[in-house]
C-alpha cells in the first residue's frame, strides 16, 4: 500500500488482490465522511429526519406489504 498526499488530495494505491467488498465498505464510509464533514446538523435533527423518512415510506408501502 502506498499513501501519497498532494496539495489537493490523498491518493491511496492498493494491490489488485485487495478484497473489493471490504474496500467498497471503506469507500462508502469515506464518501459519507466527506459528504457530512461540513454539516452542522445535530444528531437529534438527523434522528428526526430519519423517522420522518421511515414513516413516509411505511405510509406509501404498508398496503403492499400488509394484507
């Protein structure tokens, strides 16, 4: 593994034998960290939004799943 830092980015080089499933999980986590790095949201706000989304999804899909 080689890690290189430039003025604008960090470059990580891995051998092609690296497990892609674990690597994808790492990339997903890094993408999340990048996307949320400047967020000022509180955890309570995030929890409330998640609950609203879940309730909306359930309202739309309940009749399809519960018979």
